[in-house]
């Protein structure tokens, strides 16, 4: 899961980086088991988720299939990334771009000017224009767009728009600008999918689309109590963030909530909940409160969560909660784990940030890897975000200086393998890594890149 406060968006018109729900009857949850972690906590000295559909009156955009061949790829400083094309060659005048994995050896390129499916052979324009705020693509190749007024959401599919509004269960989003990627970064995981279901979070609630209607889950439905804006100045209004992770292995959807104020470090929240298909769970667990920074599932089916200053591992089959505490900062500061990634061997990588009294940061972010019960720091500069992609046996991480690689499962010194400054990347189902970024030697030109294993 990505966090709103830490990822950088790249605007194409400047060279400056900007920091930019219950069904059924109530049920009684089983009492969770708290277990002593087998991995020992490390101190500084041992660093170790039937109605008639309304058809939109929005005029359909120009739709074309012009498969354009890419130029011969070139490398960046001998690194693994090869240049595909400039974003403005695909969608002239674009101000932002995002990537999303697609079926086969392809990826979705999402921009404010349209959507294209890209492959190593060229690109196909899927949608050349739209009005509103683009949410993303689902597995059936539908593009979801929220109206500028927030009173409807539309799906673009097979050259037509299908609009869902109040009569289809949709409720007006009071702050639709929160989906504007040109101004707000994409750290928020607010779109998830299970078979036959689309899940979406807004600053106010979580929503489920069952193929026909939308159902709204309020914080109260999920068992959350949000912080109030009472006694808070308008300049410091609390912003609530709901992030979603859907896990195919269990068919469950997890939601983590975090509160933040402008120019302050996230420090509170309503914790994590999960929907098992019938009811919301999690109100009586160790993660029932706190700011949830990240939720991930490992290959064994364990759920890892960063909540405030703690790392939790939940084993659904037990159920068992294990806490991995970090105490590497001094007494006058507190560390927050603001991102997690899980490698092939189910051992987590985390980024921590120290926050001193008064809310300011007193140390740069630190990267740690848990190896056989020991937290080991890695010598990497300030990271934009933590994102693990396994390619040719290596783990890749994004840093302000470029892309680092290291052998998975070993905290070796990271090696700078590319000086590409990446703003977003994804891996397609064929194992190709796609990236949107800029080469410092190419006058900050924003381009599409690919790395093939």
C-alpha cells in the first residue's frame, strides 16, 4: 500500500519534483491470539482490501487503434531499463502519467489525455479523452471515471459509456478533487478488485460494486470512529484516507484508515478492518486503531500491516497476531513505518521515518530488511517509496538517485543499476517491468521505459 505523504509526482510541464461497508447480522469475532514473535525485536545497538443501468449522455471520445511501433530501445547508463517512447509522443500535452498492469505482456498507460495499452511492439489508443477523474482499469478492461461533480461514476467499455448514479446506489462524493491526479499524488490505494466485485474508497467511505449496483459502507458500518474536525482550525482540517487491499487467496477485502493534517506527519487513525463477504471484522484486534500506512500479503497468506510505529503480522488460519517492534530511534523521537514490501522468502522490507517533538522529521528515512529474525539496515538515500519487483532474481527499489537492485533475501549493499528517476512503475503478467520516469541526461523528458527479464 502506498502512502499519501511520501511519494513524488512528476509534472510534465516543469522539471521540478513535487511532493506532491456490512451485510448480514452482527457476529461475534473470535478472540485473537497474541504471540511472541519468533523474530526478535532489534535495538539500535544490534540493528539487526437489479436495476436498469443509466446510459451516460457524455459524448463518446474518439476511439482509434493505431498500433505504432516503438523506436529501437536504448539503455540508461547501462541499466536494465530501455527507452520506449516519450509520453507526449503517445498523448501530446499530458501533464501526468500512471501505469497499471494488464493481461499478457502489456500494461495500461493512464494519463490526463487518455489511456493506451502498451507492449514492446507499440501502443494502442484505448480512450483518447474523458471528463472527470480517472480511477483506473479493471480486469475486464473497463475504465472507471468519476464525474467532476462527484455525483456519478462511469465505465468506458466497448466504445460506450455506462453511467451509475443515485438510482444505481452511487452517493455523491463531497470531495471529488481528491481523485485529481494532476494535483494529488497516487500514493493512495483506493481501487481494488475481486471476482465480480469492484471496490473503491473515497475520503468519506468505502464502496462496493457488485456488477449492477453500488453499496456504500460508512465508517460506522466498518466499526470505525473517525477523528472529528471540532476544535481544529479550517487551515488544519483532518483528512481521512481509506486504503483498500483485496486478497484473492481468501476473497477478503482489507481497509486501513489514516488521519492527517496539512504539513504534519500522520499520527492517528481508526486502524484496519476486513470484510469477509458477510460482515466487517477487526474491531477487537491489536490493529483496531492507529494510522495504517501499509497492508500486504505474503506468499504464505500472512497479512503484514504497518500501524503507527509497529509492524504486525496476522495469520488468518490461527488467528494469530505477531508484533515486530522497532526501537532504533532515541527517546525524544518516534519512528513510523510508512511502507512495507514482501520479498520471495516472506521476509519484509520496511521504510521508517523518525519524527521529533513538534512534528518535524529529525532523520532521513531508513530502509530495513528482516533476515532470520534480525533487522538489517541498508545504505540507501531517502526513498520516494518502497516497491519491490522481482526480476532475474533481484529486488528493485526506487530511490531519489535512481533504481537500486539487490539479491532477494540478502541485505547486500544495494547497487545503483539505473539513473532513471521513476515516478511510477508496474510489472505485467509476463514479468516485464514498465516505468514512467525521466533520465537526468535527457533534459527531464518524461518517458515510458521497459525492462525485460
